[in-house]
C-alpha cells in the first residue's frame, strides 16, 4: 500500500486533484450548508492547503455552473455566504463517485 502523500506532494499534483476537491465540496454541501473558511479548514485536515483566493473563485464558479446555491447570512462578524448543493450538484457528485469507482477498479492487466 502506498504511503500518505506529503503536503508538498499534494501541492505538486494540485491540478490533477482539483476535481477531487470539487467532489469533496459537493460531498459536504450535500449534507449541510458550508462556508468558505470552514471548507478551507476541512480541506486542510486532509492535507490540502487552499487559499481563499483559490477556494472562493471555485465556489463562485460551482454556483454559476448550477452545482451550488448560495445565500447570504449576517453574523456578528459580518456577512457570510453559505453554499448548498443543488439537485444538479447532488447528481453530479453521484455520477463522479460512480465514475471514480469504475476508473480506479479497472483491470490493468493488458
């Protein structure tokens, strides 16, 4: 079994792993509303270092593409945007999970 990748290794493969990060966002947004700062911490707990300058444009794009809805909430600290998965986002996550299983369980004996 391969060892856990280092933070530097995750950074090196950032472009390859970007789709997995979006899947993880949809996973959590399908369960409950999320907000950017929480998602940054959640991803960091898995070894992904995403800055606000990377995550927020990703969230905005996912909302523009119809995968997330966004609502604004006033808090003591200011305004917070809360994201939830749409029906399209939930379906997209299900399709991505299925494809991931197919791709990773493919017989490699040529």
